[in-house]
C-alpha cells in the first residue's frame, strides 16, 4: 500500500514535469497532489528515463509541446494574449518629441532601445531596424502611431510588443514617441 502510494506520487510528479501539454486531465490532479514542477526535487525523474516525447502515447509531432510550462499563474498555452488592434490616429499628432525621447529610452517605459538603435540613445539592441533616421524615411504619423500601438496589425508574428493594446504606453505617450521618431533625422 505504501509502495503504491509512493508510485502514485512519482507518477504525478512526472506528469507535472511533463508540463501542461498533457491536457488538463493529467495536469489538474498533478497540481493539487504534487508540488509545482520547478519545486519538485530533481531526483523524481529517474536517470536515463526516456525524454517526454518518447513516452508511450505521445504523438511524434508533439516534441516541444511536452516542455514544462513556464507560467505558474496561467494555464499552459492559454495565456490571455490580447487580439491585435489596428489603431487609427485621431486628429493631429500633437506630440512632444523631447518627452517622446525620454519615454522611448526609459528602460521601465518604452524601452525601445532593447531592440532599436535610436537617436540619442545608448546601449541599443539590434533585433529591430535602426530608427535613428526614421524621420527621413517619409513614413506618415498615422502609420507610425499604428505601428507603435500594435505592430501585430502589420506583422502578425512580430517580436515588437503591442505598446498601446497592452497599455504599456497611453495615447499621448505614443503620440510623443511618434513625434520623437519623426524628429529623428
Ligand atoms: C522586442 C523588440 C522590440 C522592441 C522592445 C521594440 N521594437 Fe520596434 N520593432 C521590432 C522589430 C523586430 C521590428 C521589425 C518589424 C516587425 O517585426 O514587425 C520593429 C519595427 C518598428 C518600427 C517600424 C520600422 C519601419 O521601418 O517600418 C517602428 C516605428 C518601431 N519598431 C518603433 C518602436 C518603438 C517606438 C518602440 C518602443 C516604444 C519599439 N519599437 C520597441 C522590435 C522591437
């Protein structure tokens, strides 16, 4: 009886390690009966055990689906991602370029420098295009506003965060950032 219980716990711990890809049916009891995967002792998976994808019943195409979920608060694969929004600029831009530069560079605000080279900015990343001469490329305020608001409306698989849709920057802050980009020549 004791051995059976131990085996049960081990099975549940393994199910937790395998992540939520195994559908809520296995994941649900695992979360109530076993500690979260990351807190379970590493020793629960026997050395030399087959990788998750090789377990019986796992579909051959599901190799990556068996990775453990990184979120403790959202069910795996069910993160509440907001739908892309194609936002139009209302009225004249009325942005303040100097304020926009501060917002764009602030690591706790736009943090555009994480991915873009920008005029006046230091330590930029290079994942996105160089924006240091954006103002001479002839893009309209409306297109630029929409892009910063939610780039996914233009490029569905973009890396760029949807600053407006996610409420990271408000309407006026985006106007200021656009004014700064347009003033970057
Ligand atoms: C995580 C990386 C990342 C961050 C942070 C980021 N961007 Fe981007 N951005 C990109 C990538 C990548 C592209 C290229 C187009 C695409 O993937 O959609 C891009 C494209 C753009 C474009 C279009 C450029 C063009 O030539 O059409 C603008 C404008 C822009 N970003 C502005 C910003 C601003 C302003 C911020 C900060 C408020 C910002 N980005 C933050 C990754 C990022």
